[in-house]
């Protein structure tokens, strides 16, 4: 789908006016644009541009694109000119007046933010255009990162930090009567994600740009995000996010970059022998682009977000005028709501349909865009076999799985390739990152639903499944039918679906003679045969929804009514027919089969992926499986969010090189005992704690002491992350305090401020109970005059990236206490360690590697190990588990009403019993509780020795260097994507 070049340039007279104004602001005229400002470029074969323009990254008319290096064209050149505070202030004033979003009378903070952001965007657009042109002309292989989430956070401080203009903007705004931090606080967090999945994706984009890799991100533009969290007396409440209500100064809508996306309809065979997907519901996906600047580089890559709409012709004007308003805009609503909410509730069929529509929209629009770019860059001679040499598609979890059948559909149905050619191209192009360790949590979709919504894709998936069956048969043979059946059941993409007719005889078993039950015995039998229900397992994925208990269907006894020899006889009621298990499409299996690489995100996780989750696939294709331990960007997560600590690191390591080369952090080890460094280190931590104290007072009303240890657990609320273990430990601590005299408790306990933050999914009832419990404990403890500043419990509402940037630099202890073997990696643990925070945790996810790097003595370890978990659950099911008396004491204290009148029976009940859904302490809170509270005593002891604690803190920062996303991205680029950096000169 070719599209013409676009430009952000206004009409001619307006453009000249704007250019002249900007020329005055930045000190250059229309004939000298290439000589000044931020990376202005000149191409010798093109006339100079007179104003800022944005090149259409979707496509131009097809033409032969020259390689400026190999074909003799003058290379793109750049000069760097950093504007001073005075010119930036003039630019801000210009945008306040001529790009108005507010009334002209006052220059208040919201107006100052938008004017400042527009000024920054002007600079980014220059580099954005240059980066796009450079990649376009080189036609290098490009990576595309597809993710349902991009948790960006605020962009202003990150952008000016990467442009190295923080000081200049601070001074410019001071001249205009504002502080930079106050202006930056006006920016809402982009509501495009929820947890670690989205934050990881955003860190990766930052590293891709900083390291000069040709790459883009693709996602969806959610109008209302996940939800905005409010904490009330009833616990968590959800309201829609409002992040787009005043507009987004960073995005540029590409009205000429749009693609059709189809749902429903039918598949017919044409006279040409090809399959044609016709009819159904058609929508349009429109591109919104967001610039992602690299640090100390001109490279600025693109995050393309899709928004959905219907065409105006789909508005039924006749129905509207007839008073049928809902019917009139039904098509528009159906299209627009696809991008309303991140992870809409899927307990209803409507919710399931909407989620599947979201996933397909992301895949279809993104692939159409990539293919259009590939065709344009190829010119007249398109060689489809070259596609994997120019395009790498990374699927962040299973949400973008439909890329596989969609790419096949486009190549076969629209581009005319054979199945073999298309399958070869698809497998060489696509790769998959797994984020889930539990097989029951891997994403599945109803085959029936998918057949209705995406009929052509199901045809393709069935063909892929058939090829997989043939591969499995070739690998295992047919001699051992039980083994073959086991492997097919485990590995097939289609679950509970009969084998294709051509292969059905592979598993034909000898017919058994039916056992005939004499009617006399049948009539005398009085035993009812109960149907066996499947055990429900709580999903542990990027979003969790509580399973609904199934109703038990009791067999009905029927009386014969006849008499024989004067005795009333009963006939056994025949059991209800057992319903067939649902036919499902296993998306993770499709990812493994359809891609050339599968990676986990921490060493322990990748081993579980190979040995448990996909063990049979690993034995079949060991070369596909890799580990890529997650990382976080040190720019946002140390340099920008913790300037006090950043200055200390720079002073003691001798330069700012550590921001790009985190191995330099290791040099802090040689100063770990230096008293001067200790003094500076503690001062920086205290300064950050004072900021948090003000924030907590503003957001929650609670006052806390800077002399207390700041103990923080911030992450998505989920049973496996065990916020419940944390709060029960706090309850135990509180109970013991209450049993002591004032002098005893002061001698025994270190003062603590225990901070929680995170969202519980709106339909995840147990997680919401945990939130309510935490807030109830806080309400009691924080108002207890006997306890005072010895213990405070605070739940921070609406936790997001901006809140994390405040809390993490102030943290002293951070809790990463998931049940071992259930957290794929975690990334917040890396951010805390980078900021000199000590971790308490289990050997789970990236905790294992963090502990190795920072040193075992600088990590507080407790709890069962991953390899022990299955045995411990079996022990529980057999009734052999004996709870620790302290655990029983805590549960009794909770039930006593110490924390208000709320009924906690459901919450405490989940920790009791030996089996059954919602019971038996599946996440081993009770098992790990004694180890946990004993480890917390070690924490108290260590904190009392501030010299020892400060050294441990320094060694955590020094040992965190491995966990930079720059390292992770280099590994992806080399081992999976096969792309090279291309740096603008």
C-alpha cells in the first residue's frame, strides 16, 4: 500500500512565517538551516528545506533508492548546535502564542508544559527525519518490536536529558517564571501499559535509539489506558485514564498512513485458485507516531501506535435521522472501542472478542506497514526471499502471535507466494519472547471464536498444525502409539481437536469388547457416578482473571415405578454426558513453531522454559532456545530520576561514561569502605527520602519520618508476587510491638515506613482483597499512638512510572518475594539495585543473577527454592504440612477484628486447607512465612549498623551494571535479529 510523502509544514505563507520566527529563535535563516541547530542535515542531491518537515515513514511512491555510500551520493552530514537558555525561552514563548492550546491571558503551568514540549519536539523532529532518511537510504535490516504495552512514563525530562539540554531548559523556564520540575509534573503518564512487560518494551526502545540500531516499536494507542486507581474506604476503585484529554504533544497523527483491518466474513476460492477473504466488518487503523530519542546521539527512532476508526460513510445518517441513534453509529463505536482500554475484561464473550480484535489489529496493521516499507525500499525488483534479511519481528509475549498466520496470509493470498515460500520467510522473520513460566497461564483462544472472527487465519493455523503433526510423527515414529499420542497432545497448536483425516489412522487403537452389564445388576446398583470436574488453576500472566467456579451437576435418580415380587426396585440414573473439552488454539505453541528463536528473560526462567514449559519443543529444536536476561535503561532509572546519586557516581568514577557503559559502575567497589563516599551516599538517600515524605503527605495524608527505613514493594498486585506475605509480616511485627513496653519495642525494632503500590486487575477479586487488607492495616497502625514512627504502612494510589521515579531513589529495602519459579524475571528489582537499595527476596527470576552480581552477603535471601515447589504442594495436598505457630498466631490476630470490621475469612481461608480451588495456600505463603520473618530480623540487625548498610548499598549499585537494557539489546541484535548499528555522522 503505497502512500505519498507527508509533511508537517503548513501552507506556504504560514510556513514562511513560522520558519522566519523559528529562524529568529534558533539563530539561523532559511538559507542556512543546514549549518546550525540540532543536527540539521543537507543532502547534496536535494534542495535545502525551508522549514521543519516530517517524512512519511509509511511510504512514498515507489522509486529506486540510492545507497549514498555505494552509489556516490554525498553522505548525510550533521552539525550540532545547542541552543542557549535565551533562545529556548523565545521558542517556548513562540509556541505559547502560535501553537495555542490555552487562553492567551496567562502563562500557567499546563500551558508552560505544552509550549515547552512543543519546543523539544521541534528539535526531535529534525533528528527524527534525519534518522528515517538515513535508514531509508541505507536500506539496512530493521528490527520491529511488537508489544501490547509500552509503559513510557513522562517524556519531557527524558527527552531533554537525552538531548543534553536539561540545564538550558531549566534556565529558560526560570526566565519565564517557572521551575522545570514543576512544569514536568504537569505531564500525565502515557497510559499505554501496566507492568513490567510494558516498561521493559520502553527500556528497549531507549536502548535501541541510544545504541543507534535501526528499529521501531509497534503498539496500540489506548484512549483510556488500563484504569486510574483510587483508594477508598472500600479498597481499590477504577476510573478511566484521562491522559489524552488535553492532547499529547509528543505524537503526530499520520492521516495518510492507514491500513484496512478485517474481521468476520467468509473465505472463498477464486477462479485463480487463491483463497479470498471477503465480506465481514472492516475498520481502519491509523498511525500515530512518537519520537524516541537516544542518549548523546542524533538517532531518534519511532514508536508507531495504531488507533482504530470507521469511515464516515459507515455512519448511518438515515437511521440517525429516524431517531435510531445507537444503530446509526454502531459501526463507528465498534471500530473505535478496539483502542479504548488496555486488557478489557474478558469474562464475557464480548470482552474476549474485543481482546482478540486488539491483538489482530496490532499484528495486521504493523505487518502491512512493514511490507509497504520493504516494497518501497526494494523498488521495482521486489525479492520476497530477501524479506527476512531486511525485517526482524520480535513478539513481546504471545499477544502478537497472530503475526505468524497474518504474514502467511499476506504472502500467499496477496503476494502470490507458495505455501513453502511463505512458511520459510515467516519462520526466518519472526521471533518470540516468553514471559510466563506456568503452562496453564500460556495464552489460549477458543477455536470457535477465532473461526468466526478470523476464518482465513484458522485455515492457515490448521495447515501449520498439520505440518507440525507430520514433524512429530517423523521424530517419534508410530511404533509407540502411547508416546506419540502424548507428544501430539502436548505439542499440537490445536488443543482437543481431532487429527486431520489424512493422519487419523496413526493413533487407531484396537477395539475393546464392550462390557455388557446384566440388566439385573444394573437395576440393583444404587451407586451414582459423579462427573469429575477439572481442577481450576489461577492464571499467572500479564493480566489475571479469577476463574469462575463451575456448578456441579448432580445425577438424577429415576424410579422405575414397577414392582417385582412386592419389592420396589431402583434403577441407577445414568450419569450426565461429560461435555467435550473446549477446542482451543495454543498461541505459545504457535509462536514456538512459527518463529526461529524463543527466549526467556532470566537464566532460571529460560531453564524452566527449556526443561518444563516447552521441553518437547526444546528436544526437537534446541537451536531455537536462548536466554536474554532483562535490563533497564540507566538513563531514566539512575541518571534522570536520581541526579544526586548520579553526580556522586560521576565524581567517584571520574566521568559520565557509566551512563552508556554501566560496567564503569563496578569501579565503585574500590571505594566501598571510603567514609567520604559513605557520607555523600547517605546524604543523597536522605534527600530523596524527603521528596517522598512530601509526596506521601500530599497523596495519602500520612506523615512519616526520614529517620525510618523505607521498605518498598511496588508491582502489579497478584497472589504469586505475595504482597500478602509482606503485609502478614507487618501484622506480625505490629502484634509483637503491641506486646512490648515502649522501651522494649524501641530497642528491638528499627523504625520502618512500609510502602506498597500497584494495581489489581479489575476482575481479580483476591488481589483486590489484598489491597483492601493493606489499607486497613495501614489505617490501624498509622493511627496507633503507642507505635508512632516505629511503624507506618502506606499504600500509594495509582502507582505508575512517575511514582516509581520518586520512590525507587528513596528506597532502602525492596521486596521481591514471589513464590520461587513463578516470576519470569522482574525488572523493578534491577532498578532498585541500581539505586543502592538492598533487596529481600526468593531465588526467583532475575533475583538469582542480581544476588550473584552484588554478592550473597548484600542480598537478604529466604524461602523455598524453585525445584522444591512441586514437592511442597504435594506434601500439602497429602495433609502433611504443619504450619508454623507464628503463622497461625498472625491469622488469628487478623480474624480478631484488630484491623476493623471487614471480614477477612476469604483471604485467610485461601491460606488454609489441603486442596481445592482458592484454598491450600497455592503460593506457599505459610511455608515461607517463618523464613521470611527471620530474614526480616536480619534486615533490622544490618540496618542498625549504618556503616555496614551503606557499604552494602554501594555494592548493590556497583554490582548492578549487568542489568542495563543496553547489554540486553546488544544480545538481541546479535543473536536473534542480526542487525547492526548505523550511526548518523
